[in-house]
């Protein structure tokens, strides 16, 4: 299960809406081993595409060095889908290389009649997708 604060949830959704019609992407880092998302890090979609996201390699290198210096790890890796449901694509599965991370997808398309976005979390390990419950809390 992913437990995330309302403030972080709101920031991820806001980023997805701001970057629409392109896919948004980013990371929420937390203390190593805690599994607790704390530091919101929106990233630039280097692909600037409505159907694909890509972290800029230099930005990503800088981020991992910074997380290492702060004893953090990526707890949440998020991106948006602009025209499809919030479910990992084959490309998303292929690039999922953080076995401990929660992969959050936000859809900015109304694909299920429930409103203009979906917020879902998945674990992706060795190509296997497992959806998990999301608990939104006021604070940890």
C-alpha cells in the first residue's frame, strides 16, 4: 500500500494538470528504507510528448547524486497519461527499474466517467504489475 500525504497527492495531480497535454513526470523521495514519500521533485519531460515521458539524463544524474547525499531514495516515481487510463503501458513496464518504488500514474483524461483524473499506484517488478491501494493522510 502507498501511504501519501494529501499535500503530496495534490502536488502530483497539479503537476499532471499543468503539463497537460504533455505527460508530466517526477519523483517523490524519502529517507532510505523508510518507504515514506516526503520530498516532491517535479521533473521536466525531456520528450515533451503527450504519449511518452523521459527524464533528462543530466537532470536524473543530478537527482540521484542529490538523493545519495541526503540519504534518500525514490519512493514514488510518477507520470501522467493524457489520453488513456492510469495503467502502466508496455513502455512504462520496460523502463520500471526501481524495484522498491511505487509507480504512480495520473490520468488527465476522463476514461472512466469518474472525472478528469485517476490517481493509481502500482508495483512493477520483473515485468509484473501489481496495483496497490492508496491511502491519503493529512500527515505521517
